[in-house]
C-alpha cells in the first residue's frame, strides 16, 4: 500500500499540527460575537470550591498537548494521524455549538495578592467567560488520553503520566472556575461521539474494500480516521 509523506516522516506529520491554531481562528471569531449566553451551572457546581493552585495544570495544557503529539508522531504515526483528525473534528463540533448555543460561567472575585492570583487573573483577562460548553480543554485532554490508551508502544509509566495530567487538566477547568460540570461531560461526549463515528466509517470502508477487492474503484484506503 502506498504511503504519504505524513505517514513516513515524523517531521512532516508534525507540520499538520498547524491545523490546530488555524482552526482556533474560528474560536477567536466566535469569542467576539455578541450572542445571548446561558448558564449551565448546577447546585453541584456551586459546591465545588475555587482552588487557585489548579491554575498550574490549566496553564500546562498547551505544553501537555504538544509533548503528547510529538511523542505520538515519533512513536506511532498511524495513531498520531488518527488522533489529530479526531481532535480537529471535535474542535469543529465545539465551535459549531458555540455558534448556536452560547454559554457562560460565573467567576469568583480574585484579589491580586499572590503569584497564583496573578496567574488566575492572566487566565481570566485573556479569555472571556463564554464559549464554555463543551470545554475544549477537556475535549483535547480526553482525546489525548484515549490516544495513549490505544498506543501499543507507550509504556505503563507514560500512560499513567498522560492519564494523570489529563485528569488534572479536566479538574482544573472546574476548580479554576473556567467551566462547569456539564461543560466537561459535554466535551467527553463529543470525543466519544467522534470516535464512534470514525470507527463506524472505518468499518464501512473496510467492508466495502473487502467486498470488491479487484475493482479499482474499491482500492484499499489508509485508515486515517
């Protein structure tokens, strides 16, 4: 089977990560729209305390994603490419929801008296309290967690580290009051839905290729979903 340069070269594969900041331009656009926003906060959310130390894993999200994708690009490019495609598909679902159903979250008053307070205020000042459901922090962290569960070459310590960091980031969205519980649940549901749809498409494609192996119109296609 013929392979593409993205399947052969980890550096070429990593260049596809540029798709993520390009897609984020949609987020920037939606974030500036003056849309009616609704709150999904529940009584349970109001019981969750504000814990400013969790701003550290929240801010570590970008480095975590970058390190995870670099590892996958060199370790298992097939899983890397599938994960990136599903990752981007999930982001597009989130952005579509933001356009159709804007949500907001109530933030606590934070006095700038410590370095942790300063970091929290940096987060708050750099991001409007809208575009909350589903949470892209949760979606992307959970997506990477799933990818490492499927990577045969990833050892147990690496999988545990990825799982631990993913869980910390997901919790940080709640403890830093950037999101509510339904935002996190919605994000996980989006990932599971994208994976389900991708697996169904891959199964249908495999069935189609097996049914007509000699027909040029049914040549096997790489599983990129």
